[in-house]
């Protein structure tokens, strides 16, 4: 859980390349978690990714899994 008075750089203050790299990393982590076909791993990864994005002032993430 994020502490209310925790100070960090926000996504708006970061260089666009930093934001892009962070989001790409989160996306790749979620893709790899989905490839495991393990619901628990995917849920844990989603929760950690959501917390990370919120830590930087974002709105979190929403994950939708499409299986083919």
C-alpha cells in the first residue's frame, strides 16, 4: 500500500522516454505473465503493475486477457 505522504516523481514530470520505457516494461511483464497460463501469477503481476503505475501518479491499469 502506498503511504499518503510518500514523495516521488510523477509520470507528468518524467521525460517522455522514461514514461514510454516504464509502460513498455509493465506491458512486457504482463504479457509474460499471461503466457504462463497461471491465473495466480497473472493476478499478482497485474496487482504489482497497478501499484507501480499508481506510485508514479497514474490511474493504475486495467488488464483484459483475450485467449485464442
